């Protein structure tokens, strides 16, 4: 499924400088419009928060007062001057803006989204009611799209395919992990938020979406077309391998993932598993509760992860150790293993419960919270940093594997996925641990 908060580092890519410089004029005009009314949106969003009953959250953090006590202050960006400027800007748009299709609702949503963009945090975002509903459906594992996990590439500021679900339109179209989305249809993705890009990819079942992509090692743009369909995203895959080895891949951490993982683990144990390969490659993360629940099935008694907010308040998440895994384990990670996947990998590494194999993970060590409003909209904001049991904050750094093993992508795709050199390395290491 296309995900709303996944950002990964692609690494080197030929021709990327050109992609960065090729921002379309229409997109730039649109961004200039929202930025031009930035001061006005400050007051607009606060009024909205008061109306929807959410200002108590914002007000209590700073003043400890009830939201109803909030007033315009001349010492704040939210003052009578910004109210007047907002009115002038709206009047200017009404008088001069030429293109059709602009509505009050679009302007309002643009104001709210612009406020979150002003935080300069790629993980904080405003959701309309429709976008929030879409997000909730994707967290349930069912949606309408092409079956690709989409993240944001930090170096190019373009959306990126971070993984492809087997048997979906994305796989049939030939999309691969790390493909950069340069255009969706005729629309350039440069400067888009991840949510906006995903909204263009999704659509009614049976309709087509054409994407122009940049692929590492290919000198020209590639164009692929996929037909949208209902996608049921499997979050856990498992099988017994040879030599009494079990294999579990966690695709992402959704509401249903912990139960699926428990079933997979029980099934493999029933098949006389003596060693486990846990695959977290291309796992973009997900819910904190989900990864903590899974950690309790693997880790000893103690911390799984802890968070600290802007005021230094610490929240700890622990395992009671009652279900600690008692067989050798290796964990596969790569540059697309992020967020919740890094929480699990970091905790396993800190406790020495498994050997990490692959490449350095993405490095997302911060936590977001979705705060809904009474009109059905919501904001997602960064609220804290997280730390591994040993106190490591891996944000912007990632987790170094115990054994470095670069993925041989050309071999993998030339053999239709039959030969996975990283998985073979995991089997080799696990075999030595099981002796």
C-alpha cells in the first residue's frame, strides 16, 4: 500500500541533478500562492482549531489555560495585522486569479496544509477528512491502488517506490524498489508532499495510472502504466526453508500485524523451526503499538524503546520477557528499513538476540502523532524522539548491520527473484549459529 510517512535515502543516481532542477512552472506557481498567504493562514488555522475543539491541545502546552481563553495578541504572529492581510490576500485572489477550479474549500485546505509545511518537517502534515479516511483504510491493510509502497527520497525530493507487493498491478507494470516517480500522469511530482503523490496514484478500481520513473542505471526516463485495483496488503509472510530454518517477512507494522506475526511464529514452531530469519527489508515502519507487541514475542524482560518529547518527558515501552525467543535469529535490513522497523532491529541488536545482516537502515528516530478534529480532518505532527534500549537515537544515522551485505539487484531481477544474495547470506550465518 502507498504509505503516508515513509522517507528513504536512495543513494547515488545518475541524472538526479536534472530532476531536481526541472520543477514545472505550474507547480511553482501553486507553491508560491500558498507561501504568499502564509501569515494569513496562521490566524485561519487557529480559528479553525478553536471552532473544532482542538485548540485546548495547543493552548494547554504553552499556557496551561483553556482554549476558550485564547485571544489575539499583537506580540504574536496571530494578530489583527495578519487578519487584515489574510483578507487583503483573499480579495486579491478573487480579483486577479485567472485559472478556473479554485474553491473556498481548496483555499482553506491549502492554508492548513501550508501551516504544517511551515514547520519544515517532512513528517508533519495536515489531512482533509477524505485523506484521513484513506489513511485509516490503508492502516487496515485494504485500499484501492497499484500495490506499491511509496516513500519520499531525501536527496531528490521525489516520491520513491520503496517496495512492491507480489501479484499486484505495480509488479505487473514492472515497478521496482527505489524507482523514483518523476511524473504521475502529466503532473510533475517535484515539490509534492507524499500524501499528494499517493492521492494521484490511487483512484477508482479499473482505471489506469501512468508514471514516469527514474531508475538507477538507466539513462533515460521510463514510462509504466498500471491498472488500479483493490489491494489487500499482506503485512506478514512466512515459510519454512531447508535445514529447519523459518523465514518471516514483516512488510510493515499495521493494526493487524502483531496477530499475523504471532500466527506465523506459532506455525513455524509447529513445523520444528530451529532458527529464524526475520526480514525487515523495505519495511517503511508503521504503528508504535504494533512493533512493541511484536517485540514482546522476541525480546527478554526490559525496555523495547523509549521516547522523549520537547519537554523531556519520557515514556517507556517494555517487554515482560515471558515470550522471549529461544532459538538463533538473523535479521535482514536495508536502506528502506525505517521507523518502526528500526525500533525492532535496534532492540534486537542491543539485546544481542539476533545478528543484523544487510545495509545501514534509513535513520528515522522520531515519532508522529495523529490529532483528529471534530470536522473529520486531522494533523500529524512530530511529538518526540525515540531511543533504543541502550539509549541510541538513530535519527539521520540509521542502524549499522553486524554483517554488511550489499544487495545484488541486477542478479535478483535477472533471475525473477529466485536468487537473493542477502537471503543466502542470512541462511549461511544462521546455519553457523544453529550448530
